[in-house]
């Protein structure tokens, strides 16, 4: 029996089998070539190495359960896909993780004294607390501001000066 996560993932991968076509296979080495019929704009031919548990798409190496291409190869050769699922997805292994209790940490005052070197932070790497913090955001073309008409005077609406230095206002 497998975890619910795996069952949902396999069900989603099975829906993609209808868009797969096994072109060739070698029963001795369990190497299959699978074409994706509806693959537009991407690679549509993948090789599936069932004995090595390796596929060109890279999903098995990353997730350790069969992708849609591997399920299509298993269906074509009438092989059981469950034998290609890693043991970490079995329910008994999932429950085994929570079998042992984790003891709570005692209060820091009752910890044994530290033996060994003390770690001291480099004071030059600390951020300066003075002023405005420096932004670490990486800017892109979306952040560029288009040049506009500039500032205009609030009294005469002419560019080049502000209300404070308007030549049309007589000093009082």
C-alpha cells in the first residue's frame, strides 16, 4: 500500500498515458522509446530504462516513482509499475518515521557546559544599523521608470521651476 500523495501522483500520470505511444522496446534490457503524441514545443520522444530506473525526462531520478512515460512503458510490456516505486512511499515506512517519540529539549539553564571552541561572529560582516537599510532586491527592466514631462509649477503650470521659485508671483 502506498501513501495518498503517491496514489494521486500515479493517477495524474496515468491520465497522461493516453497521449503516449511506445515506439520500440528491448525486452532483454528493458529499454523503451516513448513518444508523446500531444507534445508541442518540447521534446516529444523519451527513452525509459526500467532496469536502471532512469528516464530521459528526469522525474524518476528526482522523485523515485514512475512518470507517465514509465507507466506507458509498463503498460506496453504488461509489467507491474509498483515494483518501480521507492520504499519511502510505502505507508508502513511513512508511519515508521513517527514511531519514535522526540523528547522535548530541556531548559537552556540545565544544558551541560559547552566544551570546545567558541564561535565568534565577524563584526565587520554585520549590517550597519545607521540610516536606511540597503536593498538587496535584484532589479530588472520592470523597475525602470520612463522619463516623464518633469515637474511643473503649481501656479503657472510651466516646466522648469516650482511654486517656490515661480517668476510670475510677486514677492510680498
